[in-house]
């Protein structure tokens, strides 16, 4: 059965009849009909109508090497023929996760040398939560158990991922979160900085909120702090430069472990293999997924620091945790080749030295001055555009989030896939974008901004 035998209307009808989508209002979706993407090539995706859309989101933050990489398909095919699956339980292993672990240990920060596999970022964060709490129990301090996170953090959608995350709407539907996880203010200067407060001082204040939470619980009761280096799904919130060094200092002072969620920032997006390197951090766990395979296969890798690994190996006995697909041979083969592509094409260096700075500059020069833009931000190839009704007062348009959705729809109409989060537009393009692609994206953003402004000011 191939989709070509069906019309768009037929596909949409079957989609509505049988397919429940993630993060979707199904009544809405059924009224509008889904946009069905059928193929993709390089930086573009194509829908059933054959419309070419520049993918400003790299799928969902993941297709870092772009679409249409035949060698990733070929390596998966070869691996499936040779050994499609075998588990890594019961003292077994297969070659590709072994080679991938070696590779990741080379690329990770110096103190991080072990890998635990899953199939999604959410699963990897479940593993991280269990591992961190188990570490303290093995150290004879089971009460050192609380995790500090931030409001608006995104750590996935399993029960543990949602509990670790700080999304209000998701928590409302949890009906019982994992206990003993506390959330503090995020380092989101655009909305939370006080009048007259410098970015630097705001960063210190946001970090102080973490220390306050540690002191409130008592450091003896706090296992770890978890954070995305740059909050992604929460709206590409880039912390002031003062924030992470202060978090690092606070964690060390109180002997609180540092868990970095690099599911978006890993594998080159920030112009480093991991943002930890760019920020000078030595985390105890690094959660990675998404661009590990550029989305060609589902795979996550929790990178585990020496401190936890040593205790687990020496004092742990059996760790009662794992997934059927931990270390899946096909997914690991694809990840190995994906990393090889990133290395061969120098994509990390390209973001660091060329496209990253060019992207930041383009947003500042061409987008920041627009009448409905309150601020632009960029970090590597992650970008954000704040939509406001009034540039001076930063007052938003009425109807939270509707302005950004209006803009998003115009952007897609004009051939650029972007996402709206609240009143923020976000971008996370494939790392294969060139200066020309960035220019093309900016042209389309400006057009979309003009059209959205016309609509929004009319009302
Ligand atoms: C996407 C994401 C996750 C969850 O990954 P899944 O593969 O969707 O489970 C976790 N953390 C961050 C920072 C993410 O962006």
C-alpha cells in the first residue's frame, strides 16, 4: 500500500479517523486537516501538493545533517541484513553500540566516559533521574534525593520527563508527578529582568534562585540540578553569560550533581559538540538524543560522568533498569555514520566560525528592527524572535500566542517552516544551512513579519 494511491483528502480523513498526534488539540486538527509531508531533500521538505518548504526547525531540532543522506539509509540497510537486532542485556553486546560508546566518550567532556542507551530523550531523562538518585543511595545518602529544575524547562513527555520539566499545562495533566522535584525561575531576561537590572545581574539572580532552593531543602537533601544549556522548546531562552558559571559554582559548593539536558544542544547545534564544552562545564550526566542520528533512527544516549559511573560499577551490583532497544544495532550504526558526516564536513566548526555568527548577525541586522519584533536571540544555530505590539514597552498583542501563530502561518505559506512558542518564534535549522540559506530564510521571515503585522494591526 503506497500513499500515492490516495488523495490528500483521503489521507487526512484516515489520519483524523485513527491517528492520535502528540501535543495536538484533536478537534482543531480534524477541523483544519493535517499538513502531510511526503518527502524531503537537503534543507527542504515537500508536502502532498509538492510545495517546497525550507525547514527552519530541522524536523524537530534533530535533522542536523539535512535530508536525503543516502549513506545513512545504506548503513541501516547493511546493518539490518547483518544483524537487525540483538539485546545488550545478560552480558551480551553487539559491535555498533560498542564503537559508538567509544566515539561518544572521545567527544564528550573529559570527565564523561560512559554511555547508557535508550530510544528517546524522554527515556534518557528517566535513566538520568534513576541513576542520580541511585548514586546518592549507593553513597549511603538516600535522603539526598531532591532534583531542582526550572519553570518552562522541557525534559520530555514520559511521567519522569514531564515531572522534571516545568511546563504548566503538562503538569496539569500529570495527576501525580514523580515526587521531590522543585522548579525555580528560568533565566529568561526578556520577560523577567527588572527595570534597570543588567543582563549580568539578572543572570546572577536567576542562578541565586537555584541556591535558594538548595538552601530551603537543605543541601543534604538535594541530589542534582537539571537544565538545558539553552531552553529549547520553552522558546530558545538563552541565559546571560553570568548564569552557568554561577550555577556551576553553586552546585560544587553544595555538592549537588549537575545534569545537563543536551537533547537539542548536542552534536554541533551550538558550534561545539556539546554546549557543556562551550560553557566550560563538567556535568555528571548529559542527556542526548535527536541529532545523535539526525533523526534518521530513534536513539538516545545518556552520557554518564566518571563520578557516578565509578560508584555504579564499584558499589552498585545490578542496576535494575534498561530498555529492549538499549544499544539498538541499527540505530547505533546510523549514529556512527551521522557523526562521521558531521566530522567529515566540519559542521561543528562551520557553525562555530561561520554560519553561527552570520545567523546571529542576520537576525540582528534584518529582523530586530521590524515593527513587531521586541528582541532577537541566537546561540549557534538556535534562534528566537520575540513578537510584540509595542517595541518600546514590549507590550504583547492580545490573545497570548495568537500573534506568533499568525506569523508562523504566513512563514509556512511563504515557504519557511518555523515554530511558535507563546509569543516567541523559534528557529533551529539543519547545520548544512549556508550563508545563502540564512539570507533566504531572512527574506521569508521579513515577508511573513510584514504580512502578520498587517493582519494584527487591522484587528
Ligand atoms: C525533545 C527533548 C526531549 C525529549 O526527547 P524525546 O525524544 O521527544 O523523548 C528532552 N529534552 C529536551 C531538551 C528536548 O528538546
